[in-house]
C-alpha cells in the first residue's frame, strides 16, 4: 500500500453571505474582465474568494456581498492561474522553490518530471515539496529514461525479460504514489536506445491507472541525427498512447530546422487524424525560436555514448573512431545551423553566454574538438538559436488541442545566460500572438493556458473561474503586459502581472512577490499529496 493519502475533490457547497451573514469572504476582486477558462468571451464580474476556494462570481453589489479585503480590478483581466504543461522548474532546490519566474507570468501550476527524467520515487519527491514549501502547485511524471538508466545503465540494446519487469515495477511504484503518467525523452539518451515496443509496454503499466498520460519529447522533431523522420516521430508518439492505452501529449510540439519551415500543418494533420479516430492526443508549445538542451545531445552521435561517459571518452581517444565521431558531429551541427547557433547557457563562466563557434575560435581549434574538450569535463547546457519557424508556431497556436508550456528550467547560481522562456513563455505568447499581431483572441489563448490543460490533466477543481473551484487566479494589465527576458539578458520577470493567487493566497500583490508558499503537490486525479 502506498504511504500517502491523496485527498480527492469532494462536492463543495458554496455559501456566501453579505455583511449581515455569518460567513464573510476573505477577498473580493471587483470590476475585472473575467476570462473564465472555457474559451468564452470575457464578462465584467466580481470574484469572491473564501479560504482556498472561489466562492462567488457575479455582481457582488447586487448580491449584497462584501469581504474582509477588496481589490479593484477595473480595467484589468482576471483569469484562472495558468498551467505550465512542460516545465523544468527546480522545485527541489532552495533557489527555485518560490517559482518566481513562473508566477510573474501568471503560472500557478506546473508539470515536472518530463523528457523522460522523472524519478520513480514520486511520494518521496512530493513529500519534499510539502515539507519545504512550493510557490506554485506542482505535478510529477515518472520518466522512461530514468527507469531505463536505473535498470540498464547506458546500454544500447533491448532489455531482458527480467530488466523489463524491473522497469515496469518502477513505473508502477510511481503511479501508485500519484504520478500523472509516463514521460519519455526519446531524443535523449538512454531513451533513444529503446525500441517503440519497449515504451508501449511501460505505457501499458501507466494505463492501469485512470487518467494516465503519456508525455513525450518525441524521437525526432526534425533535427535529429541520424534522422528518424519528423512525421514518423509523431506517428510513434501517437502509437505509444494508442496501443498503450493512455492519453498523449507532445511536450513542445513544433518542427525543428530550416528544412522543416512551413511543415507544421503536416504534423498537425497526424494529430487531428488520431483525434478523429478517438485517441486523446494534444500538445503544448512555447513561441521562442530557440531550443535549450545539452551539448552532448546536439554534437555526439548516440552510438558513441553507449555505455556512458567513460566509454564515450575512450572512443574520443581512439583515432579511427574519432574520425567517425568528428565527421558526424559536423553533420549534426550543420542540421542545427552551425556552431555559431549553439549558445552556452551553462554555469561555467568560461562558457556561459558564448557560442560553440566562439569558444572554438578562442581556443584555436575546430568546433568538434571544442565540443569534445568540454564534454570530457561533463555535459553542458546549450541553446540552439533559430531552430523554430515563427510561421509554424503561429499556425499551431490556432489549434484547439494546443496548450502552453515554458519548457523552462529555473536557473541556478552563476547561470547568467539561460533560455528566456523560463521568465517569459506565457507572457510572450499573449504579447506576440494576441496583442501585437493577433493570431488568436484572448479568450482562446487563456483557454490554452488554463481550462484545456486542467481538463486534460483531469484536475476537477482548477483551470476555471467558477464557484467551487480552487482560487488559483491571475490579474493582468493587458495594456502593459510584456515579456522582458532576452537571450542576452534573460533574468527579467514579465511585466503586466498585477496579482496572482495560489490556493487563495496572494503570491503576487500589486506587482510584488509576497513570499507566500501556498503551492501544493498534486497527485493524479486532482488530489493533494499528504503523507500518512
């Protein structure tokens, strides 16, 4: 039996009295333009909060409702708190627990354990969040890559029957303890070593639990080496969920590389065909043109890493093998636009903020040799500039199944250059695609960030501004909303976020952090993790 209690959502009777009643709301947000998360157009309404719950939506004056505290939202937009469907928030670390970069975008909930990296010890991780505090609500996936590494190391082969049973046991443990599903990073190692059938078999374990999701950074977004195929990769992701028995989300859906500019409709058509035959397939996006990953994945072919870093370095030291590696490294860099498009977002000061081409020139060596020299000391965080086509991104934003994500990792100490998406992904989508160059309207955008995500995650009391829902709320000044983070100067929070409430508590009030740590660790089914 699992050692935690997941409190589910019970029916809520919402009773609010005015100044003469016995129950007074804690907060009344008056006069805002409310986007309720359903995709409906905004209406002017007042929102009352009692404890952690939205207790009234409507005309407070007509209903005779007053509150202990009142916020005037006249001229402002009131929305459900945003849900980051693919996050690398460092909620286990002191420097990342408060969720500051996320909160200033209006994000109140985030999904982590993605790209195949989620540990199977779900209860242990959630217990740590509960003990140390969270600025936002957080949800956890168990990672295919992590369980494969635990059982098989970095071996490039199929698992034995015993190894497969061991991996299934780890997935089952995580699901027993409240994980939302199985994540994969089939582009990354060791996930890339797995055949499709291996992932399907593990997804079937997740599918034993109601509401389970397969979340995938699929095998080839268009810039993989050797090429698996952009469309074939989408078909594989759909197949895993369809045969495994879970819902499917493509983590950060887009086509990578100049050779795939304009090809988003082809990938979207595969998702829509699957949805038409009854597969619950959805996706998330951010609107930046650069990715962030790691140097090894962008420069070293997978076969050269089989067996782990020690085996990789041995191959570096073998002249004949090295010639093959360097030749393939050049091909990999060419796919990604060249070494001048690889920008380091690594804490090491000798790398941070420089391109691979710049480092190679500084050291007086070729780019493949520079990459190998760095990797001898350990992997490095990098961005790949210009990999996404803005036309593809705008097209995908119009899809009814497209959610929103940061794909952002909270920067650690000394990480002066990092991807700006951790500070601005949601704000940038609103600014670029709703306000500056309208591709979608505000109601549609808000739904992509709230109700659509809550429905997919099966969070029955979040994602909407409705009576009885949890009071995860954001209040924006759309006239001043602006993502400030840039590639050169990323450590700048978004502007235009006036108030943010997490479970009824102000995390941001009048544009300033309050220090509240009101976020909760959530378990599958919408309950809250509580240790026995």
